[in-house]
C-alpha cells in the first residue's frame, strides 16, 4: 500500500489494463513508441496549439492510445465550472506542474456538442460536449497526482490560482483518434 501512495501512477495501472487488453485483442502491435520528455516540452512550448496539445496517437493493434500535454492558466473568480464530456475516450491525467481544483462527475447545463470536424473531436478526444458543469466532486490536485476520467464523465477546473500542467493519456479502443498522428512541432 505504501508503494501505491509513493507512486500514484501504479494505482492507476489496474484501471488501464482492461482498456489496453481490449485494444490488443484484434491485433498485435510489434513495436513500442517513445514519447520523450524533449518532445513533450517542445509541444508545450510551441506557439500554436491552445490549451490541449496532442503529442502523438499510437496504433496499439486494435485501437489507439493518445498522449497529450495540457497547460491551463488561472480560472475566472466567478465560480463557474466550465468543462467537457468525451463520450467515447477515457483520459488519465498526471499532474506535472502547478495544481488546482478539479471537478468531475455531475452534469452539463445546456451542453454544446463540439463540431465533428473540430480539432477537439478529430484529434484530441473524439465526440464531446462542452459547457457549464453542475454537481460532481471537487478536489484539490497537485504535482504527482493521477486522475482517471472514464468516457462520459464531466470534468473541468473550478479553481486554478496560477497554472496547472498535466499529461493526458487517452486509451481509445474504438480507434476514433488518428493513429500515427504526430504533433507538427515535433515532426
């Protein structure tokens, strides 16, 4: 148990194994793909790309796994929680810098579907709805924390004082995200 507290990523692995196993049933990948710290840093530092920047999307046989890096600045002080629901793609966050209050669960008020041809749907997270969240569970997260957000679960940041930067691993067993995608900043 102490090892799980020291290494939070170990605690998340049992939750990821079924998705990885299901993704490999239909085919077997024969190579590993590296996503280096230098690549992540380059994508994060690139002037284009917004908050959410996909680094790579890897074909793992039957389905894909995407790795992205996200950086968010301070949230408005009005208490509004805006966020998103990805209908078919799970996300696993690993906080690398900063922190804030993350809210998950609950529901969207007047959800707005993301355009099917948007970067958000095509490359980042598949079909999604965005808007203001209500209810759910809020908690403080910081460097080293791992959060598993299943497909269909609302998630948004209700308070960030300075910034939060986090890696997002996105198991995609349905192959919705573009296998072979590499961020233009590292091509």
